[in-house]
C-alpha cells in the first residue's frame, strides 16, 4: 500500500507546541504533555495510510470546503488531502468551535446560528460520521446508538 506524506502547517505545529506547553506549564504535568503530543502524532500517522479516514466538513455540514476532520484523542485535526500529501491545517481541542476558527462568522451565516454553543455541539455530535441524523432528538440519538451497540 502506498503511503502519503503527512505534513503539519505552521499553525498545526504551533498548536502542538501550545498543547504541550499548556499541559506542561499550566497543568504542571510535563509527562502528560509529552504523552499527549505523542498520542496526537501517532494518530496523525494513520492518515498516511488512510487519508480519507476522517469525514469531510462539507459532508457533515453542507458548507463548501475540502477540509476534513480526524479525531486525535481529545483533539481534532483539521486537514486537506492534496495529491499524495495530507496537510494538517490545525489541531484543536474538540470542545472549541472549530468551524468558527476555520471559517469565521461566515460559517454561521451559511448554516444559521444555533441558539447556543451547546446546541451547536449537540448538532455536530449527532451528525458526526453520519451515524445519527442531524435532526434526531437527543433521546432518538441515544436509542439509535444503543441499538447499534446491541445489534
């Protein structure tokens, strides 16, 4: 199987450095900082073999973009596939409003602003990877997930 190159943008490299610094200095846990960066980079290497492992933002939201999402522990890598190169654009905390980080307020103008940040997260969580329809209620989403687990 042919391997793709995985490259970090300057912003993604800065994100990794900031993650390491925050855990090491602010949380005073250098060992955990090193492990967090190792976990993220190990997960990113998966993209060398499986560049389409993460769903596209366009498929999830309808927002026209070539950016894809890939879970790396508690973080999300935002990336593009360019020929035989996987270009990591950003690595951010999964609790952040990553659509606003990437697209600014244009994203919410296109999508319609959710009533709350919690609603925005729930909408994304329900539609992520196409597992649960985005219009499902929380109870429907829970029931559907339990059904998939028990089947």
